[in-house]
């Protein structure tokens, strides 16, 4: 058996699993029976009804088509960098497996920062008078702009600037997802299971097909430049189309 090295893939699984086991203990002590089993009473208030936004049938199909383009594009971009970044750093920039291991840890931490920061930024804008939909659009566009930095990454030499820009790309890539889920809720809150399931299926069919094509291109060209540039530019069109998605008047009626 090969001894695990610091930076290998097994230690993170072990550490995260242990953390999960650790927090279960105080949860079991703190949870109350009533938290798990809630019995309705006469005094209980009725559930708040949610009014669906009113769109015409044509608008619904148009907005669903925009969502298809959005989820298809952001998933291809995310899956490209998630799968091919380690090999890109090793083969194109001669980083060692240890260095790549440490950097990918920072990369995923940066994706978490981007994902959380988008939510806080949308709330911050709304608290200052911005329309909800407009706040989502501006943060979505900002994240797409961060991902466009990958075009520069494709041509940069090995060094700190390359790695720094990749961290910004990471934050932007996953930062797109909270607003995507919000856009789908603008379309409908009542049928989220159907919408999310259909869009998720489309996204995974696209990313599954992409991986084979990317691998073939890399084998033939011995270069990651084409894939990186395309992964960055994929978000340009959906970021522009988001402006025609939904409207604040319909959102306020929910």
C-alpha cells in the first residue's frame, strides 16, 4: 500500500468525515423531541401562501430557454475547471502533485467564498434600495466577469499571477450558482422540483458529453488553451441574456 502523503486526496476525506462525526455529538445532545416531531394545534397559524408570479405562456417558455442556456453554460465551465485544472497545472506549468494538491484546496476554498459572497452582496444591495432582480443580475454579471479572467490565464506563464487569477476565476465560477437558483425560483416556486430536475438533467448531459470532447482535444493538441478560453467565453452570452429574464414587478407579486 502506498503511504499517503500530505496533500494527497485521502486525508481531506478523512478530516471532513471526522468533522461530520464530531458535530453530530453536540447536535444529538441539543436537539429536542419537539424539534423532530411537530404536532399541529388549533392555535397554529396557517402556512403562508405563496403567489406564483404571473407570466404569459410565451414568457414562461422564453425564460425557461434562458435558464437552459444559463445552467448549460455555467455547468460546463464549472466542470471543466473542476476536472482539468490539476492536469493543466501539472502538464502545462510543471507544478508538482504536492503543489497542485495545496493549490486545489485553496481553489475550492475560493469557490466557497464566491458562493457565499454573492448572497451577502445581493442582500446588501437590496437593503440599499436595489430591486431584487436587478441585484441578482448585477452580481451574476460580476461573477461572469471574474470567470472571463481565465482568458488571460490561458496565456500567462507559471507564477503567482497565474494562481491568483485562477482563485478569482474559482470565486466567479461557483458564485454564479446562487443567482441561477434564484432565477429558477423567479420562474416558479410551486414547481421547483420539476424545473430543477429538468435543468439538472440537461446540465449533466452537457458536461458528460463535454469531458470526452475535451480529452480528445487535449490529446490531439497537447494544449489546454482552447478549452480554458471556451470555458470562460461560454458565460458571455448567458450573462447578457439574463437581462431579459423575469421582472421585478412579477417578483414583488410573489
